C-alpha cells in the first residue's frame, strides 16, 4: 500500500486538503451568508468541537422484537442534541468501558426527536459482550457517554430506491425509509428475518405503507432469500441500500448486475470477510508467544483468544478502538483511519491489517 497517500475518511472519500477543509467548515457553520446583513452561524451546528463527548442518560426502553430493545438516550439536562442524517451511527462508551457503534433509528426530521437519540440492539449471546451489557444493565436513568453522530452510510434520496434489511439491519434504513416516503420517492423495502417475531419495528414499518413494505421470513419460505429474489423488488434503475449479515450482502452483490437496480450502497454488521489474506504470525512482545494468523482470520480475532480483554468496536478499521503498537515487522495496513504519520509511528489496527505470508509482526502487548 502506498503510504504517501492519506487513507480515505470514514465515508470512503479521499481526505480533503487543509484549505478546502477550512472552507467547508466555515461555510457549514455560517451558512447562509448571502441575503443576510451579517454572517450568521448555522443554528443546526453547535459550537462544540466534533470530538467532544456527549453525556447521555437512558430515558426510555422498549422491546421492539423478540430479542431487540430500543433505547432512547437524551441529554441529562433535557437540552437538544447534535443533529444527524439518515444512516448515521452513534459511538457509545458503555459503563464497562466497551465501545460499540449503533445506528440511529429515530426520525431526524421530527422536531420532537431533537432531544433524544433512538438506537435498537439485538441480544447476541455469542457476541463480544456489548449487546448483553446493554440488555442486562441499561435501564432508564443509566448514564453513559457517546461521540457525536457520524455518517458512513449516507442516503442520497435517488428517485427510485430499494431498501434491503436483514433483521436488525433495519436500524440505519428506517430513517431513510421515512425520508423516502416524505419526499415522494418510488421506494420499496424488503425486511428479512428468521421469523416474524424477530423483525424489529414490523408494525411501524407496515403502517408506513403496507404496499411498499415486504416482510419475508425464512420459516415461511423454507430458508433465506437469494440475491435475485431480493433484487426482484427493485424499480428499474433503482439505488439499493442494504444492511444485513455478510451472506446477504454477498448474495446481493453477486446478483446486482442481472437485476433492474443500478447501484448498491451497503453497511455491514461487523467484520468483512478477509480477502487476499495470507497466513502470518503475531508475537506478543519481543520475547512473548507467537500466534499464527490463518489466511481467513483477522489478527484481532487471534489476539483476543490470548487476550480476551483486548478492546474492539467496529471490526472494520475505522473506529481505532483496537489500536496496538507495532514493535517490529512489515504490516499491510488495511484500515481507513490511520494517517501515514500514525502508521510510521507504529500504530496498527489488527481488526483489518495483516502482513505478507510468513511475516512476523511483533506487537507491544
Ligand atoms: S475495531 Fe474499529 S478499527 Fe479495529
């Protein structure tokens, strides 16, 4: 990988240069300048720095599917929260110190929702403990912190849209569906799951437009849908927005060319399958044990078997939670976060970064 080129940002775009970054920030904060005798600050943008932590409190909790709870998080003083757009997510610091990302599933266009963020979390008994902590310990009154919402899955409001949601994958799509409906777009939603009781927000979605919402369950159809079956709902030339488990995304990607749809935007639940991986080795400290990393597994997964307390969050190379220090070896950086300077300084994100076949990465662990 060319280290002289900065990695793209969270949105997959190249980083802007300093001048244009300044210009964009200035325009965003003070727009609209024309037509006003004075430059006015955009009231939607608070003065707080983007990295400032938000103090939040759980104000409501409700069950929205068999093993899914929805939480409403508000400023403890009841004040308005920073705005967001459909597709945005919240990075939460849980009381245990774990960090997790959850899509916002409320309606950012509803003024009544400016004082509360809504997230929905499925309980994963075999997960890393984040969902279990939320289900077991977060109740009205619990305090926690979060980063301001960020959006890596922006909705472009194309004239024709197909939304494909696998189970809890409905959360980033729900605000997009509301916006598509509000804007009079030609939209359809296919929401899939194992059975009807596992589909979050099922009644709320049906109420939006029963003719455009297609709920499809494995138990009624004898198994998960094929990519072609899902894409058959696409209006001609549609943009497809998909969020679900890895097999669903793979099936949709493979069937896209033969479908009426024109483009695909997607967000994963967690780690992407390793592509072009080679087996390599990680060593814990200069004299520590050596752990083989197979071609189809991440270094993070291997490291967590030896160090179960090693933190992580996105598993996609953009949050930085899993950062470790590299003492020796030649890594293949595959993240979307670290600058060339940070990489040269020894930072490594083992959830996605790897090494060439036979290489040994010595980590400060
Ligand atoms: S877990 Fe987010 S960058 Fe590795």
